[in-house]
C-alpha cells in the first residue's frame, strides 16, 4: 500500500516534469526549423500538454486496464474545463476574442457528442478507435493549415510572444526532447502500476482511479499553463491550451488506447461521467462562444464550474471509496 502510494506520487511528479521538458525541447526544435509560433502552439504545445494522458493510457491499455485509459481521458476533459478553466476564470475572467478559438469551440462540442454517441453501447471497439484516429488526422490537417496561414489572430500573437521569448540551442532542445520522452514512458508505467495496486487494495474499479487521482494529476500541466497565461494577460492561450488538450484526449488518447485494447465500460460510467463531460463542454461553449460579441468566462461562471467539479469528485469518492 505504501509502495503503491509512493509510486503514484513519484510517478505523477516525474510525469509532469518530464512533460514540460518534452514540450520545451519539441517547441525549441520546431522553432529552429522555421515552424510558425501558431503552428508550434497548436500542435507541439497542444500535444505536449496531453502527453501524460497519452502515455498513461497506452500503458493502461497494454496492461488490460481499460478503465484507467478511458477514465483518465474523459476525467481529464472534465477537470480541464470545470477545474482548470473554472479556477483560472475565478482568478481572472477569460475574454475570448480569437476567431480560431471561436471556430474550435463548436468543433470540440461536436467531437464530444460523437465520442459520447460511440459509447452508447458501452464499448469502444477497434472500429470506434480507428474512426477517432481518422478524425484526429483531419483535425491535425486543419490545425496545420491554420498554423501555416497565420494571420493577426489574438491567439497567434500570444503564442508568438511566448515562443519567441524562449531561446535554447538545438543540442539542448534535442536532449530535453529525448530525456523528457524517456521519463514520460518510465513514470507512466510506475503511475499505472501504483494506481492498479491502490484500486485493488480499496476494492474499487480502475475507472474510478482514472477519473480521480490520475485525471486530476495529468491535468496539472493545463492548470499551471492556464494560470500563468492569464497572469500575463494571454487569455486566448489559456483557453486554447485546454480546448486543444480535450481534443487530443477525446480523439488521440481514446483512439490509440482503443486500437491496442477494445474497452468495455459499465453503464454508470456513461450515465454519470460521460454525460458530465458533455455537460461541461456545453457549458464552456455557451459561456465562451459570444453570439453578439466577444465571449467571456467570468468569475461567477468559473466559480460554478469549480463547485460542480468539487461536488462531482466528492460524489465519486464517497460512493466508491467509503461505501
């Protein structure tokens, strides 16, 4: 029990640190080879902040712990919106002026509906997984086209300011990329092992562990980057990172895990967790789309999201760990 707890804490710490170094190295190399700041931000940073979820879910699927894989992906989506953006908005209301963000919001909502529809039969088959990966490829194509097009969008300006302020040599960036990737893999294996051991000791499903401990832990990069972004007044970046991360989770994380091992879930997962993911995505869309002008996630709306996340997590804990 003690060893498993240490594995979770140490695994998460190394996972988050190595993810940051992986992003730094990748972004630095991409900049060296002439990629635009917007393309680096939407692809490299977007992928990097979801790297913990991707690696954890791959190892969970390889070890036949599909509950951790799916719970991690969808639990992180819930945490990213309700906790990360909610808490960020409480500190500083998030204004939405970027046309790119306004186009991504309905795409994210549509992908969430599609992924939820796939789970109506309580199963993510290999066909489902490949369709998610197909959509992911299309999304990446659109992101590349948007990034190459560039323009004067607010999101592009914020990414440019962040990336152009960071300078490192090619050798340093390559070392951090490789070292970060290696530590991501090692720490993910340790984390999944510890999570499975804890679930076994408490007699709860690995899905609950994925939805709580692992989902919250792997969402910490988004929380840190979002709080730092709004502190600098980069509201679009805070929102863009979360939207990009949720798209990666929904398509790539679940898609890759599903191709490795088809996933079967209990009905409670669909009617509780999947519907909550849909609800938070709808709330984000309504708050931020801005029908008659710029959208805005204010402090009250952020507080509602945070409160909802705390109640949801409390319910999971008291119903699964205590009863």
